């Protein structure tokens, strides 16, 4: 997966069990925040940081979603426990994880990664954390969104 590649379309269920499709957001910048698992220390810090900076994310006009291989039920509990503001999508079969080349060394999990898709449906930013112990920096993500325009 390279910058400028067409972003593969997908449909996943959110924490309410509703379908969310990438194609429905064409014409808008989309941010995919892949993370290894709900309610784990680094993932919790990462998504709570997004929550705490949510007004800055909203100001970009981008659609920001979190994706992990955890179930819809797990996402619901996690989001409720930490009052998370972003939509969490369940990729239980790791199909999107595989398609976006963000597999973890932990079987059945996603690596920690950020993918920004521009308004034309092209990959504008694709960064996989080589070590999932460190979360992405919100300012770096916000800058990537800005550059995707």
C-alpha cells in the first residue's frame, strides 16, 4: 500500500451493529485509526487522547474511525467505559487489517496504524507503528489530515 493508491473499499459494523462503508464517505477525508485491542493500556491512552482532542479532529471536517479486530460488543463496552467520541468499527475477521497491510505480529490483531484517505479516495498517509507500545501523536495525525486537504 503506497501513497496515491486507491483506498480499498470496505464495510464494517460499528459498536451499535450498524454498517459503516468507506464508499459512503467519498468526497470527505477519512482517517482510519487501527489499534490492537479494546481496553488495553496503550490503546486506551491512544483513544482517550483522540477523545480529549476531539474538537481539533472535528474542526478538520474529516471522518475519524477506530478499527480493531475486537467484537461489536467489546467496542460498545470499551466506548462506554471511557466515553469515547469516535466511531469504533469491528473487523473480527481481520479482512480490512489485511487489505490495508496493518497486521500485527500478534495473531488475529491489528498493528497500531494511521491511514488517511483523501477526498478522492486515495491513500494520502499510511503509517504503521513498528512497535505497538507507542501511540500515534495527535498533532502528527492532525497534520496528515490537513495535508490530505
